[in-house]
C-alpha cells in the first residue's frame, strides 16, 4: 500500500507543479511523431542551435537517427559535430560549473523537457522572446519571466520589441504547416531571416522533436495498444461464454 501511494504521488507531482505555474496562457501545440519530415527538421534545429548548451543525455544518436528516418551515415556526417560515435549518448562538453557562472544555472538536459513542461509550453516559449534592456542578456520571455537564456533563434525569428501576445490560439497545422491564428509580435526590434509563419513552423518542428525525445516509443505503444484492445475484446467473448457454461446448471 505504501509503495502504491508513493507511486501515485510521483505520478501526480509533475502535474501539480505545472498547475502551480499554469497561470501563463499558452498556444496549443499538438505533436505528431509520425511526421518524419518535421522530426528531421526539428533534429537539425536542435543540433545547430540548442546542443551547444543543452544535452539529450538519455538518448543515443543511432536510435534517434533510426526513429526519425535518417540514414545512420548521413546523421553522423551532418548532425554530430563533437566527434562522438553514432552509438554514444547525446551529451555535450560544456562544463556545468562554468555554465552556472555564465547563466546563473547550468542549462538543463532536455531529453524529458516535454514530459515536464508539456509541448504547448515549449512551443509558446520558443515564440515568446522580446527585447528587455533591464535583463543581463537584453531579452525576456512572456512565458518564462526573467529567463536566463539568450534568444538563440533570434537570427531566424528576429526579436520582438514589445511583449508578444502568447495564448491567443495561434498554432501551426501539423499537416500543412500553415499558421492558425495571428502573429505574436506587432513590432520588431530585430528582423529575422524567416517570416512569422515560417518561424512558427520551425518552432513546431523543434517542439515536435523534443516531444518525440520525451516519449520515443509513443507511436509503437499506440500501435500495440490497438492489438491489445482487440485481444481483450475477443477474449471477453470467450470468457463470457465460458462463464455462462459454468453457471448454467447453478440457476
């Protein structure tokens, strides 16, 4: 009983944490782990813009390459810049003590970030940076106030001069890539190389990749779940007939 209570507590604890900080409005994002093109674009974005500071140390390069449909040789040639072998864990060389001095806290590992924060939180966060001269790095975030992280995707998105309007149902259609809803920024301090619609899709792809990292067996689990339910339905028929046969003489 004690172990059961502890297990239930550990299950609901992350949800309680999110609920406590859930007052910030978010734009909805629905991940699609079957969209290999999106996962591949997200992997490229993460490797080029995020992996200098953030690791994915609970995953291996080879497993990721196979899951998202990239030939192992191609992945190793284009998405591994550290000299690591394809079978190694996706770690980085940044020293955590030095990083704590630079940023206040060491950048966290992001393997399970989507399980902790949720996909909508990550998607909204990536689109919520804006200029703030009062902050040490000159930027702030509408979703994560007083964030210590620079806007590493500023070359792509640009930098909003005013606080962006997150939480007004702007999202990206996972099938077409078209933006649903309005632009989050009305005034730009720095212009990026992408249009708002292009950047929203890039944010979707990056979030979709991190969602896959947090639950890499989701597609397989859901596929097997269908067969399990079919088996249970068939088994129920035989169990019912057997039960009726046993009890028919009792009544």
